[in-house]
C-alpha cells in the first residue's frame, strides 16, 4: 500500500518563520511550530530539559528525533530511547504513549 498525499502544492517551509506555541508538561515545556496540509499536521517540536508530557497520547505519529534524546513510555510499561537520527511510528488509537527527556530534544513529527 502506498500513502496517497493529495491537494498539496509544492512548497518550502522555513521553520524559523513559523510562529511558536508553548505547551506545558508536568515538568518542562514543549515549543511547537506547526503547519497543516489538509488533514496532515507537521510539526517541529522542541522539549526543554526535564520535560515530561502531561498526558497519555493516543494520536498516531511518525516522529524523527533530530537532536537530543527522547524517552517514550507506552502505557503497557514498555520504554524506548530515541537518539538523534532515530524515529518511531505508531497508529491512531494503537498504543498510548508519553514522552519525556532529561536533556532536551528536537523532533520532526507528522500526524
């Protein structure tokens, strides 16, 4: 099966020009720069050192760690460590997960 992306003209995104929004975690914060292309959301996300997500997420993502280290915990207790150059993918409503980082992380996320 092939992903079918439709109705998106060729374009360039200068992420430094996209407005940043801040989202508090239990500890630390996340800074998002977000673009929407139809029903596809694309984000550049930075977590401060000590960030811990304030919720279990059930949204599907394809996530690439660009810098730092990201700890991902699944609700079933499994844990994973992503370093720069590593990615994960998960479907909508498949495995609730939450993120944390001791050192900070920069991510590119499609969902």
